[in-house]
C-alpha cells in the first residue's frame, strides 16, 4: 500500500482541526442563534448539548477517521465499510463526501464576501454615516451596499445579478483554496492553519477588547456590557421551549463541524497510536473559546452599544449576514480607526472561512485519491473546476443558497451524525469502540461517556430528527418556488453521482463485503 500523507507536527494537526471547526458560524451564526433564542437561556441547553453531543461525536469522528486511515481510507465510504462489513455501509458513507462538497459550493462564495469587504474596509470603500440612535437610518446604507454586491437588491424572478466584484473575489477565493489543497496536508493545509489561526485569534482578541471598552456614542443607556449581560443573564422560562434546545444542538453540530465528514478525513492522516482523546478535547476547547468567549464578545455587544438590546435582537433576527455584513461595519466605521477594525473583522472572518472550506473539500479529495488512485494535484484542480461550475447556482439562482444551506448545513449533518454513532457504538460495538478510542491515549475518557455514546447521544439525535420531521417536513416540502426545486434537484443529482462513483470504486478494487 502506498504510504499516505501525514501531519508534520501535532500542533499543526490541532490548529488544522481547530481551523476546520472555527468558521463563520463562530462569529456570525452563534451570536444570532443566542440572540434569537433568549440570550442567556440559550447558553444552558448549548452547554448541555456540547457535553452530550459535541464532545462524544468529536471523539467518535476522530476514532473512525484514524481507524479508517489505518486501512488506507480517507473518506467515510471506506471507513463505514470497515466498521460494518455490509454492502450498504459504503453507500451510507457517501453523505460524508457529498455533504461537505455541497457545503463548499456555497460556503466559498460567502467566504469571498469576507475577503472583498476586508479590502473595501482597508481602502475606505464602505459607506460612512454619522452616529445616530436610529438603527434603521444607520444600517440602511450598509444593507443596500451588501444587497447590491450580492445582487439581491431589487431582484425579481429566477436570477440574481451580483456585482462584477462579487464574481471576481469568488474566483480569487476559490483559487486560493484549491492552490492550498494541491500542496498537500503538511505543506498546504498545515501551513495555512499555522498562519491563519494565530492571526484570527489576534484579530478577535483586539476587536473584543475594543468593543467591550466602547462607550455608546448615541445614548448613555446603551453599552457593550449590556450586550454581555443579555447573552449571559438566563431567562429560565425559555428552557421549556423545545425550539431553543433544537437550536442549541444545531449550533453545536455546526460549530464543531461534526456530521460533515471533514474530521474523519483529517483524522485519517494520523498514525494508529496517535492520541485522539486529548487532541479532540483541545480542538473542541479551542473552538469553544473562539465561539463563546470571542464570538460572544464582539457582534452582539457592539450592536447593543450603538442601538440598544431591542434593536440588536431585531438585527440578529434578520440573520447572520445582516449582523456580520451590515450591523458590524456600520458600528466599526463610526469608531476612530474604523477602517482598520473593519479590516480585522472581515479578515478574521476570511481566515475562519478558508480554514473551514479547505477542510470541507478534503473528504472528496481523499475519496478520489484513496479509492481511485488519482494524484493530489490533478484531483485538487478537478474538484476545483466542479466547485467553480456548481457555485454558479448559489451565485445566480435566487434562493438556492439558503436551500442548499438548510439541506446540507442542517439536515444532512444531523442525519449523518446519527448514522455514524449507530454504526460505531452499536454495529462496530461499544466495547471495541471504547478500546479504539483509547489507543495511544494520554488520558482515560470518564466511563460516563461510555453510556452517553451508547444511549444518550443516539436518543438525542433521534429526538432532534423526529421533532423536525413532525413539525417542519410537510410545510417545507410544499414550497413550490422553481428556484428551490432547482436547488433540490441539483443536490439529488450530485448524491446520485456520489453513489455511482462509490459503487464503481469499490467494484473495481474488489472491496465488496
């Protein structure tokens, strides 16, 4: 068997894994979810979900990845085939290849916005407005600027008309992603992580300090500290709302990048005795610091300082893009050296985005390399071409981005997490799984998690999926917008292609059970 690529250093591995987890969701999605779901009340189910879903699934995915990698598999079709010697197993694993690829198709486009806006801020090209307590008056120019950039301003019918700059920055961003992937695990992804992650954290710390020391320029009743109080002062009445629990669990999946297949692939480049217990905890802890401590100390407190709690909640309710690309630049441009802080804000988002997007592309890279024997560089540019062509759907088709994000970024990752935990804990066997997790471990996992993995995590996932099917399935499927169905058919077509390619790969190599 050809020697597979390996991580050059442990710190490089942890930073790359953390880069996979620390993405746009930490600084955009988390504050929005917290604000929409009761502020402090959201944090209680959030941390419970982290304990009972996030950490267990992190260990599971590291274990499956390292186990599959020892047999030469860097993607979940081959890994699942090893866990369950049944012809169906490899087809279940297709979700872990096609899912992250489909996410990258629209994620790379959003990532390119952050690169563009960082340049716009650096060269003073963002709108400027005087400080005012009227949030609508301050935010309107920035909202118009964003909507014109991505082509939703006044859009009607099937197509969007983004600005030429939007398309150009997307091409540049995608090229950077593929160039890094073509360089390999140690010379590409690991080098990126060693540069991007420290820079990201430095920018985030500077911004958090600046925001938390910010006095409101419009009203003595507003302050950034009131934004922190909103996020951390619990409203226990919200705990009886099951939607808050579902939102918290969904955020944990999104923020840790579990259920996406990327962790499996990164872990496949470990050696059989490399520790995964401490490394998995270090990755999860780094992500939580970025999300809860830093992500929770920038966007919402900044909005509260300028617009007050009620207006900040309305801004968050309008979505992550509104918070990150409308509210934040509106606040930052009114500060002294606002252009520099704006550059840092969008710069940290770009680094968070690119470390995640290369991780999400790596599963399909590993699939073609390991199962078909394709060379890395040609695979990278071939996959890049597919992403480039496919990305025209979320770029130009109205509503396609949101539809793809729901099915790939919410539903598929939850379903995939349920499949993998059942295969690992019940089919592979919890005793074997526990032993596999502790190979080369520098510490023992508390026995409590043995029962969490076997019973609690699967039951929580079943409850989440069951609750969604019971309440949301029928209204969602009744949507008749042609653009939405176009996006759904595209997703279905790519999944069918993934199933066919998996069948051919394993048939050719004689890997049928």
